[in-house]
C-alpha cells in the first residue's frame, strides 16, 4: 500500500506538539495624553515611556523572528521524517 504524497501536507498543516515555547510578550502601549492636557513637566516622562516602548517592541519583533525561524525548521524536520517513514513503508 502506497500512501499519497498529499498526506505530507496534512501532517505539516496539523502542526506539532513539541514546539519550543518562546516568551514573546508584546509590550503595552504607553498612555499618550492629549496635547491639550499634556503638561510641560510630563514631557520627559512621556518621552522616556515612548522610547522604552519602541525598544521593547523591537525586542518583541526579534523574539517573533526567532520563534518563526524555529517553527519553520521544525516543520521542515517533521516533513523530512514523514517522507522518510513513507519511503521506508513503501519499500516493505
């Protein structure tokens, strides 16, 4: 009995349970007050909060990139393992 190659797509689209857990936590947006209510004394604090948010978002995006790269490598490995298993099965 030969298994169809389309079965590979079903396995790959189902995902895997062994995914590495990344701690990609999206930072909270800083509260930006209206310019009508913003006080001069609050400008530096607001500036720092926005800079920290931008830095934290960059870290978040880098984490997502690592997670995506890992997921792609994992999916490719599952596909190779599946193909090898099917080839071995079909050689019996």
